[in-house]
C-alpha cells in the first residue's frame, strides 16, 4: 500500500515537471510567446487537470503493483500457494497460466484507481486551499486534523 502511494506521488510529480518544462523548450521563440507559455506553465493546474494527473498516476502505479497483489492474494487464499512462498507462487502461476496471469483482474483495479484515487489525490490541494491551509505556520491543529 505504501509503495503504491509513493509511486503515485512520483508519477504526479513527473506530470507536474513535464507541464512546467515547456518554459525551457520555448527559449528560441518570440518573447511574447515565451511569456504567455511561461505564465501558463507556472500557473497552478486546474481542478480537472489535477484529477486527471492523479488518476493517470494511479493507473500507471497499479499496473506495476498488481502482479505483487495477485501473488499476495493467492498466498492468502490457498494453502498450496502459501507453502510455496512468494517466489514459488510466481513460478507456478507463470508456469501453469502464463505471464499474463499476473495481471488477472487488473481492469477492476484500474477502475478503482481511476475513480477513487484520482478524486482522493486530485482534490487534496483544492481542499487544502479552500480550508485555508496554505502555509504550515498559519494552519491550526484542527485544520491539520
């Protein structure tokens, strides 16, 4: 779970970096165009853009994490897989069902992440601003809670 959150934050940061890198790509263009592009890149992303970036990051993350979840679930459900351990379970699943078996059920995980996590991460910053929690020094304990 914690690895999933870390990966989501890494991907969200990656998207913010791409959005802001347009400034450096427009160095040879006319000054007015560079200023307009710089202002757009420096502006905070809108609500839908934040939700979209969070959802994209979550879907990409679950695509990498899902095989571990498949192995964990099989170990929890079946005593046969529990006796094999993690490495043995991977070998048995890949050997008997193929490599794509490691991504069985990923569509449900994508739907969950695209809906739940995109809203959870995408609405975090706007809610923080709406509650007046822009700086740690001015934020009371109740607002942090």
